C-alpha cells in the first residue's frame, strides 16, 4: 500500500509539473515559448499523462478514477481516502516545484500580466462563468474520460494503454476543453489551486474556492458515477 501511495503521489506530481509547467511557458514573460497557445499546452498535458502512466504503472492519478474503482469493487474506501489525499499533495508539490523553476519568469511578469491569468496557470476557470453549465461540462467531460479509460484498460497489448490515454486527453482537451479547461480531476485542480494560495506570488488574485469546489471539485465525482454505471452495464466490468 505504501508503494502504491508513493506511486500515486509521484505520478500526480510529475503530471502537474508537465501541465503547470507548460502553462508557465505559454503565459509568463521571459520564457522561450510564450504565446505558443492552447494546442501546445493541451499536447503537453496529454504527453505528460502518458509519461506518468508509463513510469508509475498501475496508478489512477485522479480521485475520480479512484472513486470509480471503489464503485466497481476494485478498491476499498480505506484505500480511496489516502489515495485521493496523496494525489492532491502531489498536485501541490508539483506546482510548487514549477514555481521554483519559473521564479524569474514570474518576477518579470508581475505588473505586466493580469493576476487572474497568473492564477489560471495553476487552476482551471471557465471561459463563461455559468456554474450549472460549467458543472455539466466537467461532469460530461469526466464521464467520457473515465468511461473511455475503462474501455481502453481492457486492451492487453503492452504499452498501448498509456499512449491511448494520452490521445484521449488530447482529444477531450481539443473537443471539450474550451468551456472550463477540462480539469476532470480534483487533484489536478485543487492541488495547484492550493499551491497558488500558499506560494509567495505578488498581488495574487483570489483563489475562487467556490468555483474550485463546485466544478472541478465535485463534478468529476458525478461523472465517475456515470462512468461506473456505463462500465458495469455496457462494458460488463
């Protein structure tokens, strides 16, 4: 159990290092890739998740996916809660490491880049704030994400699953990411959101806990319930 928790912690931290790191690249001043755009960012998220899965193996990297495993009888509640906790901690630590790596770029961006934009390097936010619709988008995207992973996981060919999951993230990001930024993962959003709150970022924007708790916090678990139902009654899992 300890080794599994360490894998979840390190895997989530590495995923977030790639993801928050690429947002720093795209947004901040004095980086080599400033302004590269969302295709650049989404591709890095996808590749980063693939690499994390290849390195750390049988991990969920996502409290919503761990919740699905509980619903399907593959994980106990006693396993779920520490798993979710270390995933959020991984998100915090990964984000803090990225801040250290990009500290000079953060300093050169203060007063030149909007503070909300800097906050959004770490956590997701909606293009149009409409909490019921934002909730539905995250719910639906997470359902597609988790149900697809469960289907992909049945493939027995070695090495296919991590690559397929990365392609899935890429497709969801391009097709469904526009309204909310496709968090689909409490650890991916809450960990970096907490990091933003505690890091010494100058004149930081409010953390927007209301959005963070309702949309990327709760909606993925609703999507997980639907994914478990799909897996049980359609995939026969």
